[in-house]
């Protein structure tokens, strides 16, 4: 039951991240979606991929998104 | 809407490729032990031949080490491409500043925390 | 606001560095290995690029040095792979596993692979930060 609840929460968070007007909040929601995917990887007994996913998403991808937002505007019209 | 010849040929090749992928992948996910010979070999002889307790690491760096070498070279090529793109951007901004004679507001990236 | 980030960077940078080295050295015992270790070390240097002063980043890392270092490590990696054909059966092969001196080839390759990934991510982060400075004399022409 916990496994299906995590997957539904990930889908709901990704759908909410599309609808937000503030782009910085949608970047945070994308980061938390991928963090839930990392927990799902750990529950399927693959610890190497879980560590790699958490480190890559938390470190490098968020930085690239924030730099891209900084060079354009923050609020979507 | 006009469909020319190039789009038809790409669609045909894509269709054949998808059929080939589906046919090949039917042989990988079988569950009887006779057709999973490679994974059984890695499980049985992984510890003696390499000496490491982590079989995933022994597969990635020892049994299939050349694939890892190719992957590292792809990472290096991507990093080189990003560096040269940023160098071209900096040179064009510098040239624009020198032509105008004054320093325009070219701080593209202040500290990231000050959004 | 800046004082908080600067102090936190000064405290957190060696801790993250040590964690990355731990995951890369114990790659043949615990889950981990070369690639997550390189990404974690890259995160440590990314924190340094954001939280510290801009002028100090400009002075420390020169582009030519990083590229030469990466090239020399690539040659070193190729040498280890070629050497594997010669003394494959006799290097670091003890039978009592779950110890540190027992990896065989994976013990060396984890450390070098982590270092290569660190250099790659360092080049990418450096290219993003340095777009606001004009090109220097010791860059590539």
C-alpha cells in the first residue's frame, strides 16, 4: 500500500508542477518528485542507482534549472 | 498537408526498428534458468575472479569495463562542448562592450541566491 | 543573508568532500562505486562556487590546468586497462572478502573513475559561473 501511495504522490506532484505560475516553486517540486523516485528505487532493492539519482538530481540538475530561470524571468504570464 | 518522400522513408524505418526491438526484447525477459546463462555466470564466478564483494561494481568495472571507458569519454566530450560554448559567449559579450565604448549591463549571472 | 551562507559553506565543504572519498574508496564492499562518488564531490565544489566570493573562484581554478589534469588521468586509466592483460591474476586478490585490501582491479578503478567524474562536473560548473567575466589570457584561444 505504501508503494502505490508513493507513486500516486509522485504523479500528483509532477502535475501540480506544470500548473504553477512561479517557476522557482515548480523547480522545487520537480526535485521532490525525483527524490520520491529515488526512494522507489531503494524499495526495489537497487541501492547503487538510488544514491546516484539522489546525488545527481539534488546537485547538478537543480543548479542548471535555477541558472536557466535566472537568465529569463521568474513569473510566468 | 503535403507528405514528401523523406518523411515516408523515415516512418518505414522507424516502424521496422520498433518491430525489431519488440522481437529481441522477448528473449531477454524469460524466467527459466537455461536462457539466463550470463547472469548465472556472473553470480557464481564473480567473487573468485575479481575478489570484490559487490557484484554490481565487479560487472561495471571489471567484466564490462570497456563500456565504462566509452561512457567516461562521452562525459568528457560533453564537458568540452559546454566549455567552448561558454567561451564563445564571453568573447561576443566582450566584443560588444569594446565596440560600444562603455560597459553595458552585462552581469548575466549575479549570485544565484539573489533571485 | 550572505553571512549565513558563507559560514555554512566553510563548515560543510570538508564534510561533503570526506563523504565522497568514503563512498569511492569503499566501492567494492558497500553499494556506491565510482559514479555517485564523483557526483557528490562535484556537489561539494558547486557549494563552494555559490557560497564563497567570486574573485577567489576566479583566481584558484585555471582552465588549462583542469584540462591537462583530466587528460593525464585519462591516459592513466588507459594504462591500468592495458596492464590488466599482464598481471591480472596476482593483484590484491585475497580470499577474505569484505576487507579494504581486497578489490582486485575495482579498488583502483573506483578512485580514478570518481576523480574523472569530478573533473567533468567541475568544468561544467566553471563554465556556468564564469560567463560574467571576460576571457582571460591563459584560456584557449
